[in-house]
C-alpha cells in the first residue's frame, strides 16, 4: 500500500514493458507483451493464469534462460535491485543466477541431475558463487539440508536424486536455490506436481524461508487456492499480458476484469452448490493469431466493439488503491497519470 | 480389407517429398543413388566391352580413349567391370537387406506382440547376434556355406537380422496396447491377422528407414568380403574383388584400385546421406526444424 | 558396486555358454562333409573316416557338443591342420598385436571423437557442426580397407614418412611403434566418425533435459554445464554404443591387418579360411566369442561406474 509518510522501499525486482518473442514456423511471435510488475522485499507476488498464458515464459525471461534458438527478449527492462539485467553479458548473468536471484521449477523428478549426489548439487552453487572450499561448501550444504527439513541429512548428503521422493526432491531444489541467500526467488509452479499434503508443507516452508531472509518471491501458479494462502499481491495473466494486478484481498473481494471474475467463479468450492460451476466458454487464442484488440474479447460477455479494435491499457480501478485492470469496460483509463 | 486404423500421420510418400524439398543433402544422396541404380540396370548398354573379355596384349594400360578407365592384369576393361560390379553390389545389398527386414521384422513383431517367454528367447538370441561384429559373422557364414551369390546374400542378411528385430519390437510393444488392437481381438481377429494387417503397416516406417541406413552397411560388407576373397567367385567383376586384384599392382597401376574405390565411396556416401535424411525426416523430435 | 560387479560376472557365464553353443551350431550346420571339402571329391572311404576321427566327427552330435564344450573350457582349442601346432599358442603369439591395435584405435576414437561430438552439439546447426558432421559422414562411408589402402598409398609410398610394413618390423620396439601408427590411425579414424556421431546426438538429447536448465538457473558457468553436467549424463548411451562398436572395431581390424600385412587374429582367420584349416577356424570363432563376452562385461561394468541408478539396485 502506498503510504505517503513511509515511501515504499526500492523493489527487489522491477520489470517494465517486457516482451518476449518466440520463433514459430519461421516467424517471431510475441509470447508475452508489455509486462510490467514489481516485487518488494519480503513480498510474494503471485502470477496466475491458465496454461499457455505466458507465466513460465515470464520467469524464464527474467532469468534470461530462454534458449536463443527458440526465443528472445524483444524489449523492456528488468531491474534486479536497481541493476539492469538485460544489459549484462551472459557471463554477468551467470554470476547473478543462483546467487542474487534463484529459480525453482515444477518437476522435481526431472529437475535434478541424476548422476550427482544431492549434497554436491547444493554445494556446487556455493563453490561457484562464494568460492567456498570443498569442506566449507559441504558443511553449509549439510546445514541447508537440515534447514529444509530433510531427515537424516548427514547420511542423505551422498544419496542420488532417484533415492528421494517427490516432496523431498523439491526440498532439495529449494535448498539449492537458497544456498547463496538470493534477494529474489522465482518459483514456477513448485507444488503442482506434488501431493496435496506435501504441497501444504512445501508452501509453509517457502513462506518461512522467505520471511526469515526478507526475500522477494514470484510465485507462479494456476491454482487460486494457493494464491489465497501465500500471496501478498497478485498479477493475473491472459494471452501474454497482465490483465489485472492487485493485492490479494482486493483481487478476491473485488475481481474487476471479466476474466478474473470468470476464473473465480469457475473454481469448485465446497461451500457452494455444484450446479454453480461455470466454465469459461471458448478457448485461448493461439500465439499465431495476431489480434488488434483485447485477446479475451472473443469470450467476454461484456465485449464492446472498441474491445476488438484496440488493446486497453492497465488502468486503476476506482475505489481500490493499488488495483489495476486492463479493460475498456470495467476500468476506464480516465486519468492516465494515476496509473503509476 | 483395410487396416483398422493407420495411426495418424503424413503418408510416407508425402514425407519423402517434404524431405527432398527441405533437405538438400538427402535429395542429393537420393539423386546420386538413383544414378547409380540406373547405371547398374543399363550396364550392358553403357559398357563398351564385355567385362570378362580378356586381352592380354592390352593388359595394364592406363585410362585412354578406348578403355575409359584402363585395363587390369588380364586386359579386361575397367569401366565395364565397374558397371557390372555395380549390379552385383546393388543386387546383393538390396536382396540381403530385404531378407533381413522380412525375417528380422517378423521376429521383432512376434517378440513384441507375444511378450513373455517368446520375447525373452528371441531377444536374447538377437542380443547375442548383435554383439557379433558384422564382418566376422558374415565371414564365418560364407566360410561355412561356401562363396556364391546366394550364400553371400544369406550371410549379409544374417548380420542384419538383429537390428531389424530390435527396431520392429519397440513400436510393436507400444502399439499393441492401443484400443484398436483390443477392438480387433474383441471382433475375433486372429493374432496373425492383427500382427500382419494392423500392427505391421504402422511400424513399416521405422523398418524402412533402418533399411536404407543398413543398405550402405550391406554393400560395404559385400565389398569387404570380396576384398578378403570370400566374395562372388572370379571372373565375375565385383568392386571388392577388383581392389583385391589391383592391390598387388598398386604401384604400377593405381587406377585399378582408385576407380573401384571411388565407386564404392560414391555409393556409400549417397546412401548414407539418403538414409540420414530419411531418419531425420521421420524423427518426431526434429519435426520443427 | 561390488554386488553389481559380482552379478555381472555371474551373468557373463551363461552368456558365454550361449555364445559358444551358437558357435558350435554355426560350424556344424555347414552343408556337406568337411572331410570331403578338405580331401577332395575323390578321396577314399578310409581317408575320409580317418579324417572324421581326427576331427572328432565320428561320434553322435550331442557327444560332439559335450566334447567341444569340455575342450574349450579346459583351454584346448585343438591343433592347426597346417602347422600342427596348438591353436592356442598361435593365438597367444599374435594376440598382443591385435590388442595393441584395438586399444590404440579405441583411444584415438575416444580422445578425438568425444570432444568433436561435444563441440558439434554445442554449436548445433552452425559452421563447426556442419564441418564436423561432414567429416563424420566421410569417416563412416570409407570401408576400412579402402581407407587403409589410401593411407598406405599416401603415407608409406608417396610420402615415405612411414615404412611399409614387413614381418621383421616387430623385433624392435621403435619399429613396432612405427608399424602401429598407420593401422591404428585407420581404425581410429573410423571410430572417431562413429563416436562423434553418437556423442553429438546423445549430448543434444541431454541438453534439452530439465536438470540442465536447473544447472543454468544456478548460475553454473556454461563450460561447466557442458562438461560436468551434460556430458556426464550423455556418457550413458555413449558407452552403450561404444560397447557395440567394439564389434565393428574387431571386424575392421581384420581388414586392416590384411592391407598392412600385420600379424593378428584377423590375419589368422583369413589364412585358416583360405587353407580350410577347420580346427583353427573353429578355435578362432571361440576366441571371438570370448572377446565379445568380455567386451560386453566391460561395458556393463562401465555402466556401474557412470550410472548411479544401476549401481544401487
């Protein structure tokens, strides 16, 4: 919240007008367009959206891990604690990844190197970024394993990933990512592939680690329940753009964009009759389809002719501070200076 | 009666066309191979002389107007011998690979379909055969059976059976789980019918691609066996045999060794290019390149 | 690891017996009577029967099988019909030459092929990749004897850098090394072509895996990612294929030995073939069977070293 007496601290991550393009059948097509968001210290920003909306691409773009043969960051600015990442050469990025900024992935089963012990994989970050000796790195890696609550850490240090369960592997990934105490953690659906009971444990672990390190976290998910439990602020993505941004309370209490509304309505809930389940009609337009207007217009009950003509900007929602939505109908950009 | 279901995909012919357009190397290979095949088929027309006609007076002459590529120790025209050698090499190559495809493919199909003990027995034998080097195996079979064209074909086919069994088995395992096979069984189709009319058309793709790759190996094995002296008996012209004969006089008459070598190389390179291109074209992972 | 090794060793025994049985079958299914083949059509009955007894062919087949297995496993490989010396001693005499050739060729293949494959994978679809793939294709397309002849022509005859080999070359260690160079190069270049190919495709498979992305996300330097992470995982299929290629190597060594007039197992087999030396032929087959089982065993053990999943079963 913006409080004039306490100006907000500089954000850990500030992304402005980020666009990433992918090469499809010989053409460069935008996968994410004009993305702007920020994450502060000890703040969790959840990025929500259905498959294909570009949420994973966003985090990969921030880390600059998009393979050059497939895609490229076309324009924009990504500032980590004030430093512009897009201007860095690859060697510079290597020093930042795993060090000041880290990422954990969705599939713990395939995201760990099968021929290295988990201990060595954790220690590797320390040896590269902190120039730790083997002994120092080993010691610290053991501490990390205990920190993420791997039982019998000492004896499991020398075990291989295939000897761990999914939940344990995810903990190892977290330990690996946080080894060098990064300022920012990007979590790309880390709990989607896990059992519900394990999910809860991992989420709790992440929340605790984040708070103790005052780390900023970007949490990508398609699960609104997870969002409700861990996020401070939420950005909803659709068709490669952020279509609504707010703090978590405002988003759930006053969903503004028709898509957000529909998303909340389509979630099955224990306290509502089943007949109330309303899926969103239609489908997400494919990346190859270039539309001049709002990409949701084809499925939107409120669509007006101007929606098809041009893309609405992210505009403030009346009566809800810090709440932005990209909709001609619901969030008229009356005074654009307010959209900061 | 048509197959219950041909798995969705582009027909092999269209794939070939797409491949030729997109992969210049492979189409170059295909073109050269075609040339060689034509040369072999029309050998009697293209060759000026009888490949086995000896002319002692003209022995070991270098290339000239009369003998395009020179003559060998018996005065036989090298150009004619190379053309006729092409026939032998191609015939043996194609026949042996066709035989290997048929036997190996059926064995793999059977092993994959039946599973259990049949599978284990067939595949252990195949595995043992796989670890035997082609040349040594071919050498031994020919030694045991005696050198003749038929035996050579059998020998080379023998060395190639195991890979085809392998390549037929894997997709069979996957396909036999599919619903249309269940449906066929429910309709009372016999195992043989299911295997041959319904599964086989779907795995033919992979078998054919491997066939094109192995054709080069087969021709190389034939040439090697001829070089050792176990090829088709002289005086029939074979490329390997010509190199063997020319080896002794290599210093005085290098053309005896060079021209058959070039012939072998050209065929090998173009077949490899073609086989590689076919394999890349049918590899699902490379679809978007 | 120890248990795994033990298991592999024990499994090798039935495999060996199986391969030996196949050898026995191959030799026995020859149409026609080997005695007639050797002595000719007009041989007398007595002569044929005598030869039968000499070759051990006068007893029922199952007894022949038992005799065969018994002899092989106790180290008796029969006597050469030509030299009348025990085959085993002939083999021992030439084995070192074949071994040094094979080892040298494999070493060249791995030392050159592996890095080339890694470079080609790293610079996929760019100039370096294209060049490497072309060279690899050439290497695969040259039958071993043609490349051998070519090397001989160029290096020994035209340029006179290396001596043309004769039997006398082997007394002197220096000369022996010089005599090794061209044949090893011949076989080695073929191995380079094969190994480059399989390394490239295996690396490309691994590069697309999730854990490589994780390594990059950790900020591991690019070179480290390639060698320590990617190659280390790519080695598993590469080792399998190299195990298969040992067979190719052995086969091609026969051709190389002929062209370069080098003593070795290959030469022995060809001489036996040409002179219809039945016992030697059979014994050579047995030797090859042993070599192949050993090679497979070695490959399996390598797996244990490289792949922790296999080790910890």
